[in-house]
């Protein structure tokens, strides 16, 4: 299994829940989390559609790096917010390896 597919398998189920949680908890102060959630949902859909092949996520990952300032965790972030940015960063790194 490729590094990206392994990362997706490990993290996407958690990210489905946690990206929603951070929109509810942090959306008012960090409106970018809504776009993070939408980008993740697109990535998840493309990954499922690609099955075992590598999906083209270049556009989504470039945008994620931009809106998250390269996954910089805000000072007021909770554990869920921190986990989302950490997992997305690791997914991004694994994608670049493939």
C-alpha cells in the first residue's frame, strides 16, 4: 500500500468526524475551517473514487496549505483542531512521496 493510501486509510475516518467538530467549535473565530472541511470532503470523495490508485489532489492540497498557513496550528486550537491539522499535514506529506 502506498504511503498516501495508508495515511488516507488511517486518517480519513477520523477527519470526517473531526473536520465537522472544528467547524462547530471554531467556525466563528476561524472561518477557514469551513473551507478545510469542504476540501477534505472533496479529497475523501476523490480518494474513494480512485480506489487503490493515486487520486489527483494537487489543487486541494495547494489550497489547504494556503488557507492553513502550511498547517500552522492557531494558539487557541483545541485537541481536535490540532489533530486535524496534524493529520492533514501527514496526508499531504504522504501524497508528495508517491
